[in-house]
C-alpha cells in the first residue's frame, strides 16, 4: 500500500447516526460512500459532567483535525450535543464552518 488512503474528511455526528433508533434512517452509509470518517458525539442520557468531559475531548480531536488540514463538518447541526460542541469550540476560539444536514 502506498500513500494515505484516508479521505481527510471527518464528520462530527450525533450518536443516533451510528446507532439509529428502530426504524430510523440510515445516515451512516451515505456518509461512508461520500468518503467521510466519523467522530461520534456522546449519547443522550449521560450525567452532565460525563457528557461535558466527552464533548471537551471531542473538541480536542476536532482542533487536531482542523490543525492538520482535514475537512471537518458538523452533521445534524440542530442536535443538542452538537450545540454543546459548537459552544466548547467557540470558547477556545475555534469554529467548524461546514455543515451536513442529515435530517430527512
């Protein structure tokens, strides 16, 4: 194998994309087919401190991707945990401009 075969594209998505509810739409396949890697936000229902720690860790990952010139997009921009990630990134002076609307 030669070169780096990764797409250098990462979508930050809610847990429901990876683990959709019964009968929920498959958003994972189209993302994979379009060459997007995934960073998955924590599921709903975690204790607030645990969720915030996970979102902070994901923010660190996102900053690393941005600094390494990856294309980073937020999937499902209206999601509550996506909003927390946006706030966390904003607090450290970072933004993700690209959005992917995964809603049907």
